[in-house]
C-alpha cells in the first residue's frame, strides 16, 4: 500500500484562483457605462447605425475574419497590408492585444475542454463565457510558445501595447464625427459606438466559448464538447458552427452544409474573387 506524504497531499490541492482586479474593474465599468443609453439625449438612430457598423467591423472583420481565421489558423492568405488592417479592427474590439488573443485561442484548441484550456467549458457555462477572464487562471499559458509567427512583428506589438489608447482615440473620433453630423450627437455616437458596441461584441464572442460547447448539434466527433449553434453563428458571422470548426480547425469555411450560413466564408470568397485572398484551406469533399 502506498501512503501519501503531507507534501504529496499538498501538491494535489488546487490553489485558489486569484482575482484579476484590473480586468474586473474594466469589465464592470464598461458594462455599467451601457446604462448611459437611458440618459436623455444619448439615443439616436444614427448612433445605433454606428454601433451596428462597428459591430461588423470589429467583431466580424476584426475578430472573426482577421484574428481568428486569418491569423490564428492561417486558413487563407492576404497581402500584409490587409492583414494589418484586419488586426487593427480586431484590436478595436478591445478583447486583449492581438498577440494575447491569438495565443490564448491556439492554446484553447490544443487543450480544448481540458484543464489547460483557458476557458474550459467543463467548468460550467458562466466560467467559459466570461468568468475565466476575471481570474489569473490563464496566467501560466506560455503565450510566446503559441505566437512565434507574430510576436516579433512591430505592428502586432504596437496594437498589443496601445490597446486602450487606440480605443480612446476611436471614442474621440466618434465624438467629433457625431458633432459634425449634428450638434449634440457626439456623445450619442460615443455611448453607442464604444460602450454598447463593446459589450455586445464581447458577449457575442464569449458565446462561442460557452454556448457552442453546450447548445446545438454535433456533426463530427471532435474529441471535445463543441457544437453547432445557429443563433451564435448569426451573431458572430459564422463562428457558431463550432463543432465543424473543431473538426477542421484549418478550414476557412465553418458552415459546411448549405443551411449553415457563414457570412465570413462569403467574405473570404469575395476577397478571392477580387484576387486578394489566396491559399484558401478547406476540408476534402469526402471528409465533409
């Protein structure tokens, strides 16, 4: 019989999670700022239009097309100038610097639904949705190991370092654009174009981590809990076909059936038609 020593027993105890107070404070502040929509004078249909447009630019072109399918998985290639534009759009989503974003997502795929997964879905819906961000649970992930292809790139380093000032600059720009459209419209553009848009894009992105590991159907045995969830696909420009993605991580197309609408794949097809996108990776027909 093997007897565990006190030292061994101590090593087997999971240490308590340490809250990441700066991130918690930021998230609370951004979510609370959404309440400004109830302040008289902050609503306008023009501002709603700005928020919807920036949702597509930052969440669709920036996160889904740029940081995810292009940079993280290298599902296709574009000229460097376009890659930088898409990475900048992704930086405007304020979901961490692009180097960290790519590194964490690559770690997620390597350890999906395991302890080393930064947003391990086996720990519950809310953990994988947003609570993982509130703790230093992913501090030990070796980001440089997963980002050797972009870590030394000066533009990526710039976006990583100036993530918050870039967001502030966008807010200032929106204010002056709003005032140029009509006096008094500036703050409306800021409230909707920054705070409302950030929160909506946050939760749309987070649903890929949480809802698409809980709700929907599974077409492939991807060795994890990933699912295809139609309503997440609609709000994330095709990212909700998550089981397909985990089965074929390299694929530029996530909606593999005719009814699985994938707006980002349509965008890639448009870029290919224009001669901008090349080396597009897809599963073989017999695999689908």
